[in-house]
């Protein structure tokens, strides 16, 4: 870090260390971190779960003090002048403190009071922020009744009532649909361009890292590097390929490639698999190295992305430390394929809340062993549909059959054949891993030798054995996700419902999670999933996109991307397809985001 960088920086960390005691363990959140953030630009803070991102942000916001080292924010020592720092910067944590029983306007007024904004200066700033966020028509609505994307935009508006010189955002787009994410980025860049604001932003979406002007890469409290995203991407020129096989389906091909020597990463992209190799090589060499006598691969090289380099650097670091033993996949019992092929049938489904239709005229079917995606913008009716499918909410009308059971009359019998993983960690945080597994296996009527067998299978398959006595709320997010999935699979369900299961989880944990899901689908388990990660939609065999409670589009990922190609995009992604469809369906008068 040069003296010139330090002199002009809005944020500087020098040899910063921070540790925490968790039970009997001492966890090093930051280990001798030194970095600086330049002014009037967006800097991304990127790293997996446990990298130290949130700890770093809390240190610079003056909410924590470093054990050693110095944190300077806008020329102030955040450790000693924390009140002055807090009065100068804007900080939006992961769970921003909106008051859900207050209206949008009342939340704005409250935060204006807290930030000491003069009453005469408020109307103009309110109007600007409401137009910027698209919340102008909703100032009288209770914050608790806003969609997830609208809540995030209101949280950002409350942070910006008094424009700060430095804006710190801790994963502001987590759990937010792609359209709202683009709108949030539009707001952020407008502040940089119009106010000269400096922004430090962490994100779990690696495509968003490419929107940053500079990124800081962290892992386990250490700094891996700091530079422009394009500089990181170029490191993997000649490493990235799309491969296809006529003999192997895409799930089996991805699994084989993931386990292949010389492969760093393999993810599903439509009908093909995106492969990242450990060494740079030509297409012919890739085909020669990764084909088998039974399966000859078609290979085409593709430009590297920031995400490719991110995964490459993390995996290399884990392998150098001897902690990457390769992907471990659960081996589920094969589901009996006898019975109806259509295991979920939805016809003209409706759900009314008073005169409001949360779901209206919804129809689709899901076949046995299929991964089926339910996508839509925040507030589209996905969660309401999910709750009805799981038997947690009665339908107002229409046909709804799950596992051969009519949910109007046999909800309890249908629930016995399904597993459910909620959007938020819904297990008991005060109980240990083992206690949670014992409780949920009992809830699924398992006992005696059968219960012990299933618990042993879970502990081994999900590598939770060493953590069996750890209190669940102390687990890293990725392990909480493992435990939640394990609990949902205790009774060997034939249908698995996943409601945004990887929200806020880092890319390595997401890859591991989807390898588990692919293995379940290959064994005959039917999976219905909602997600805001559009690359995860690529794993679905079919999907529907909802808008305002109804089906907007349906088909397989390749089909929906081809339809999006009509907008002039040469190689449309699932996110391009989603945004094109949702933006077209937006009510008149609301322009789509442009950035």
C-alpha cells in the first residue's frame, strides 16, 4: 500500500487484528489486515462466510474496537473517535433496523430525527429519495407490508437522508430479486456520481463484484488481494470452457467433472457445464483430458469471469492448507418411482387476503425426480404459493395435489411425505446440532434404531459429526444451511421444498449445496425451489416466473433465455431473461433500472 494511496484514502486499516471467544474457542475474525479505500468510487468487499467482512465494517463504524492495529475513517480514529465517525458515515447493516409497525414516512421522519436533519431541509430530500427508490406511491404503507426489495430500498433511503461522505453497505442486496438489485445499484451509483460519495459494499452475488470499480478479496480474516475486478478475471484467461456431452445428462457430467483431477470448478449453465481448469489449456486438450470412452465432450472456450477467479483463489488456498479434500456428496436412498408421474399438480390456484389476490389463476405440474424452479420479483406470490404447497396455508380456490394427496382435505398426510427448508434458519438456535436432529427426527415419528441410523447418516453425510455438540446459533451460515437441509431429509421425503435456501450463503457453500440437491434429484427426489440467484435457476429442469400472483412465463432455462434473445442480446443469461420478462410486466409509469 503506497503512501499516496494512504494520503487520499477515505478508509485505512493498518495491521488490524480482531478475535472473538465462541464457547471455548478463540476465533480470529481479522488477522493483520492492512488496506485502504479510495474516495468517490464503489469498492466491493468480497469473501466467503467467515471471511471477516462484517467484523471489518463494524470496526470502521466504531461499533467494535480492534485488538491491535488502527482503523482510520475520514481522517478519524474509529477506535477512539467513534462518535464522530458514526456522525460522519452512513452504515446499513445486513438487517437494517426498520420499524415495521411504522409507515414509510414515519420511518423517514424517525431517521431524520436521529441524524439531526433540520425540519426545513427534509421535504426536498424526502421527495428526491422517494423518486429515486420508487417508493413515492407507498409513503403511507406500513414498512412491515413492503416486499423484501422495497424494504431494502427504504433502508437505504433512511441511511441517505443526510448524505454521508462514506456509505457502508453490508450485503444490501441479499434476498432481493434481480430487478430490485439493479435498482439498488442505480441508487448507489447515483450517489457516487452526484454527491461524490465513497461506497464500501459487501455482497454474496459475485456478478455484482464486477459492478464495483475496485474489489477487496478476503478469506478467513486475511487479505487475498485488492484491484479492479477485470484484473482478477484476466488471471484465468485460457482456464474457462463450456462443455457438453450427448451421453451424460448435465447433472452427472457436472458431478464427474467436479471430481476430476485438473478441474477447479464445474457449474451447470443451461444444457452445458462451465468448467474451470487448474491449468490454462486449449480446447482440444480439455476434450482429451476430460472425455471418457463412453462420453466424448464438445468443448468451447469462454472468457473468464470474476467469479471464476474468486473460486480458483479460494480452492487453491484451501488445497495448499490441506483442507480441500474435494466435494463430498450425500448418498440418499433411491425413492420408489412407483405411482403417479406428476407428484405436484396445481390448477387455477388462488389465495385471497380480503379483496387482494396474492395468488391468482396459477397452474403448473411437477414431475417425479424433477428440479422445478419458482421465480419472481419480491411480492410476486412465491412465498404464499410455497406455504400452500407445504400445507401451511389453505388455498382460497383451485386444485392442489402434492404426493397424491388433495391439500384441501389431507394436508397432514401430504406433509408426512415432504421435507421443507425455510428461507431463514428455522431450527432451534439454543440447541446443539445433535439436539436439533433428535428433535426433528422425533417430530417426523422416527424412534429407536431407525432414529439413531438416520442421525448417524446425517452426521456423516453432511460432515456435522465434529460439530454435534456445538450450539446451532454459533454455527457459520454455511453449516447452518447444512443442518437445515439435514433436518428436512431426516424422514427420507419424496418431495423437498426449498425456499431461497442459499440466501446470503457464499459461492463455495452454494456449490456444495447444489451438488447435494443434484444427487437427491438423481435418486428420484422431487425438488421445488425458489431462488433469487439466477445462476441457480440454471440447475432447474423447468421453471415458472411469476408476476403479481400469476404465471408470467414457463419453460426450461434454455427456452427462456432464447426468448430473451429477442431483445437483441447475443448470449443472454438467466438474469437477462428474468429482467426482460419482469420489466415488461411492470405496471405503466415505472421505468426499469438501466444499470
